[in-house]
C-alpha cells in the first residue's frame, strides 16, 4: 500500500537487445544489487521501468546529484505543528516496503553519501537510520539498482572500488542497426525509412567519438530528431537541433558532425 504511487501499471515499451531481461530476472530473484552501465540515453532507465513492471514491483527512482546528502536518501526529522516528525526518504521507503530503488547516475553523488548503501548491498540487507537510532531490515522484495556512465569517469568522480564491487552489472551500448531502427520507429512514430536514415546518421556521429566528441549521438537524441521530422521539420534541420547543437559547443567539431551527417543522409 505504502508504495502504490510508485507502481507501474502500463507496460513501458522496451526493445530487448540481448538476454538482459532474463539476466535481470535471475538477479532479482537472488535480490542481487545491480549496476546498469552505459552511456546516457542508451535505455537504462527505460529498462529498469520495464523490469519493475514485469516483476510487479514498485519503482522508486532518485536522480543523484552532487549536493545530495545521505538525509535526502534515508530521511530526516521535519518540524510540523505537533513537533518534529520523522519522514522516510525514498531509499528508506523502498527498503521498508519492498520496492526497487533506482539510483540514477550514482556517480554524481558524493562518496560519503554513497556509502549509506553499503550495508544494504551485502548479506546484512539493513539500512541504519543513525539520526533516528533505527536499523531497518530490508523487505524481502527490496532490490537496489544503480546506473553508471563509465564515459564520465574521472579520478575525482568515480565510484569507490568498495562500492563498485557490491554490484553485478549489465552493459548497455548502442543497439544494432535493426534494433535501434525499431526503437526509433516505435517511440517517435515515424516510418521505418526515416528511422533507418537517422540510425545511419547516428552511426557516423559515433565514429567521431574520441576525435573530440566525448560521446556519439544517443538513441534518445535520434528519437528527438525523429519526433521533429514527424511534425514536419526537414531532416537536416531536425538533425541540427536535436543532434549537432546539443552534442558539442565547439564550432569546428559541429562542422565535422554536420559533414558526417550529410554523407550519411
Ligand atoms: P538512460 O537511462 O540510459 O540515460 P533512457 O532509458 O532514458 O536512457 O533512454 C532514452 C530514451 O531512449 C528512452 O526514453 C526510450 O525512448 C529510448 N530507448 C533507448 N533504448 C531503448 C530500448 N531498448 N527500448 C525502448 N526504448 C529505448
């Protein structure tokens, strides 16, 4: 009852890429902490939404950021008319009531915040609420899932080794040509030939990765471009505003991406 608002009632569309659905099901049945690893826009969030629906579990999502404190995850005392009252944070709610807690972009959170998940990710499966003097034992249905983009890795911003090693990982990359075409077709409701052209364009932008571009165009960007095309925007313009302009601020690099797109289109 407590997590009813977090239940996913309609199937989120997810095009399976390999055997990730079966792997996640096996991991969930062992209540294994999972790391979804891959570049932004590669389907990690959609996948966990789909899995929460498939497993019939509520999904509590937290977008991590650098100002996030442990209290934002576990909860805090708040003042109201009757005095101070404890409010469970999103992680505590999932732990107590048996949801899947998805910490999106965990690497954005400071390391002292991240360590609160440690006792939850080993055989103890407990969450200490220090301020409240309570040790919450995880509900049998609780699972912890994090997303992690290895592309942003730097010495300053990385997961502690002791955190990483608590998770099993599923890797997300760019889908195959056919799979990505299908995804773009379905999500943007465009004809297959439009989706296929955009996927070819994305492939050429991805070749520029490492030559100045940190990441090539994501599936998310292709869907944006396709949605504009579906609303009558010319393909070249749609690519410019959905792919080229957001991906880099460097004028020379933009020209290189535009040139690659022109060849592919
Ligand atoms: P991430 O969490 O990896 O940043 P998302 O899950 O938000 O990425 O994916 C971005 C968008 O791309 C989704 O909203 C969805 O439209 C689409 N998408 C990517 N991969 C898939 C997939 N395998 N099946 C269905 N949609 C996908």
